[in-house]
């Protein structure tokens, strides 16, 4: 069974610093790897999706890498802002239909 | 982007009652929707896959008779928590995929916080 782990569980940085969030998965046979943002008591917002054949995806200040062989993905957020404070979840898609295995998330606080 | 609407956002109910949660795809057709549950400080756990016009597929350990799923149309799936008890208190969230979107992203509802007294 696929297991997804996120380290660290929580992270606090001053505004302007770069953020590095780690995600690891046990089964390299993934369909894709997705990163989401969750605000307290709210739903999820999709940030980046990396297909299994891709190495990275970029959107604005966000960059996510994928190394299937080592079972790792990393989300980089450049020049963090207080508005980036949220919980970030990574999820491995185990099939093409959309079934996801989530990590427990990294709670990020960016202080002004 | 595609929008998934989930209602209600909050519900408080007495133990033993049933609660229905709706998940709608507003601007696309969703033949498949997913239902997740999230306990505080924990990850989202997939409960079941909802398929339009057929029975839902439940994950191991999820009681079918406890969590009734109906996907009667291409835009609506409902989750009914039957005879709810305090241990069912959790954050429930649905997701759907827009098969017309080549990006293959999943879109999530805003979630439902269920509190059973």
C-alpha cells in the first residue's frame, strides 16, 4: 500500500525566506504527484501536478520536483509572504481515475 | 477553473440522526467523485469512490451501511452519514475530476465539518 510522508510537520519562517517542503512516497508506481494548499476549515486548492514522466513543474513562485526512483517530491516556494501561511499537502495518485493517497501535511507560518 | 460546490459547510446533529452532505460539480460533468474524511491534524483519508449510475466503491474499513453514497446524476453525489455518533465527527470533503481538462487536476469542495453531540 502506498504511504506518503511529509517532513517537517510544521515550519515557521520570516517573510522573504524561501520555503522547502518535502514529500516522500513508498511505491514509485505513481500516476502523478500533486501538491495542494489547505486553509483552516476549508477545502483544498490544487497548486501543482507533476506527471510520472515529468521531473518538475513551475507556477509563479512555486516549483515542485519529482524523483520517482527515490520516492521524493519537493515543493519550493520562493520569497515567502504571510499569505503563504497554510497547510501544504502532497498526494500521490495511485491510478488514472484520481484516487489520491495524501500525506499528513506541513503547516507553514510566514511571519511578517 | 472547474468548481465543486459542497453543502453544508457546517452541521451539528444529535447522536442517532442522519446527515446528508451534497457535492456538486457546477460547470462540468463528473462521472467519478471521491469522498474523503479528515480528522484534526491528520491527513485526508479516502472513504469511497462514487460512480455515476452505479454502486460506490468503498475503501477497506469503511462501513457501507454507515456511509451511504448516491451518485444519481453527472453533477451530484451525496454522502449520508446514517445514525451518526460522536466518533463520526470529522471534516468530510469531496473531489471530482473534470475529464475535459487535459491537466487532469482534481477539484475539491470546501468541505463539511460534522459535529455529532
